[in-house]
C-alpha cells in the first residue's frame, strides 16, 4: 500500500500528535470547569510576569478578539488582573491572580503526569531531544 502524503507531512503529524496528547487531558480540564483556551491562558500566565494581550494571544495560539473577551471574563471571575502598561498606556497587561493560580495549579500536576504517561515509550533523552527540536521548529530555542 502506498504511503499517503499526510502520513509523512510534518504539519499533519504535529496536529495529530497534539490531538492525541491533548484529547485525554482535555477531559480533565473540562472536569475542572475550564475550556481548553481558558486552560492555555491560565497555564501560560502561571509563574510569569504580566504580559500584553498581544503577547498572550501569540502564546496561546488564538485570535486577539477572542483572547481579549476571554481575559475580560476571567478578570471578572477574579482569576486574572488587568493593568495599564507603564511603558505604553495604550497596552493592557494581564497577570494571573492568586485565585487563578489556585484554579490552574492542580491541573499543572495532572498535565505533567499525563505527559509522562503519553511519552512513556520514550527515554528521557528522547523526550528532551523531541522538545528541543519542537522549540527549534517553533522558533523558541
């Protein structure tokens, strides 16, 4: 049987790997009362200095209007705080609050355990190489 284009196409393989990795974990996220974008926003802001909505948009791989609305909703829930950027009053900085940290922290442990389980067939060196190559591919090395 001939190999299909998508069976060797990196973009497709990365998408399939992402789907396989996140599918089981997503149930845990939903069980905690969060959507996948809410999880990505809170996890991204955890242990980080405040960042602009534009930077957050890039980090969570979403559209700025969507992230802006979500950030406003999470701020209203007390999970995020918003303030003007002292360097540029036109920009808003977003930070996670203690309430937001308490909401997302238990899921960090679950995510790490899920990752270990999902990559169980790989050695620690292979996992490190994979992550290094993915960061390089994403331009984040």
